[in-house]
C-alpha cells in the first residue's frame, strides 16, 4: 500500500469580522480545482446574531461543532441543535434557506465545509443528516480512536449518505500513539489539527494545533494510507474525497456549473422558490 506524504502545511490566520465574529480560512474561497471536491472550509468563533438567514444551492454544507451549542433553523426541517462533537450534513441541492445561531448567551466554535455536488445532483431534493458524536461508529487502536462521520476507517464504516465519495473522520490519539488512515489513492484530502501536535505521512511532517496539512497526490489506481503519530495528545479532523473534475461557476452561496445556472439560482431565490 502506498504511503501518503504531506504536500504543504498551512497555519490558519484569524481575522476579526465584527465584535461577535472572527474566523480563519482553512480552504480559501476560489481555489476550487486545487481542493476538488471541496470548495471552502472556515473555522468560525461567533455569537448569536452573526449570520442572518441566507440561501444555498448546488452544494452540501458539513458543520462540525468544536465548542458551544449551535441552533439551526431552515426552510425545510425547521429547528435542530448540535452539541460539541456533533456534525450536520446538509444537502442544499435545489435550494435551502437557513440560519445557524449559537444558543442565547453562548459562543460557538465550529468548522463549516462546503462539498461540491456533482452536476447530476445539483438540483436534488434538500436533505439533512444530524450526525451525533455519541452515535457514530468508532475504530479503536492502542492509544487512539477514530470516529467515522463519513466513509470508512479500516473495517469501520459510517452509513452517512453522500453524493460524492467522501471520508470524514475525527482522530484522537494519546502521546506516542501511531495510527494509520486508509484512503483511495485517487482522493484529494487534508487534515486540520484542533489540539496537540504530531508527525504526519511517510516523511513525518510536523504539525500542531491551528495548522492544516494537505495530502500530496498518490497513484489513483492503488490504495493508500496516511500514518499519524501523536507527540502530544492529538485531536484532528481528516477530510478526503473523490475529485469531480467538473466546471464550477460560483456566486456567494450558490455553486453551479455555468453562469446561466447561477443567474437562474438568483432568480429562483428572489422569486421565493427556495421555500420559507
């Protein structure tokens, strides 16, 4: 099995957007080809009132709560709540209007990833999957735990439904522990360290909290794995997926394949066809 290496390491810089909100970009908007099938990932630290009601079309949003209680309101399922360690996998498809707010008097720290939808599913029916941390399948090795939110880790598999083949796992490892995560060689991917430090990949690249490490390309016709060794107690999220290699047209919260489809998305939203 081929061993993955790390292409580069990025230290995430945070900016203060308002008294209620600061954030840092792990995946910056616009670098779509580089991170395909992923579009965008930000860590947000925010209080109630930061995000107004807003639409989405053509993507899936994957929200992981690091700290705090996040309340979700939308035009299809109404109300939901996420606690630390929980994930909401929202398929916007043909159109959703939603808002995410911390519970009153609290601050939320979260990660939100945008996953591109394939052309054939851009206009699919919206769907929500609330992935509670305590209910997700877990792989345990000596000194390490892998919680599988999507895809698999060795023989442990989540039943999360995705339109693009995606692996999303949370890895927690004690100091000195080593664990490997298997991935198809065709997958692009990266990890983001929430706590601690370690070495990653065949070349034992160092990384620590607040850094993202991006996987180098591998032979797409072979299986691969990434070796992770904790120096300090380590907690991270790993995201990897099958590239779509499709054209992208993006405007704010709408991601389609052509500019004409973007114009139609704007018109549909203005006409109220996303639902209320």
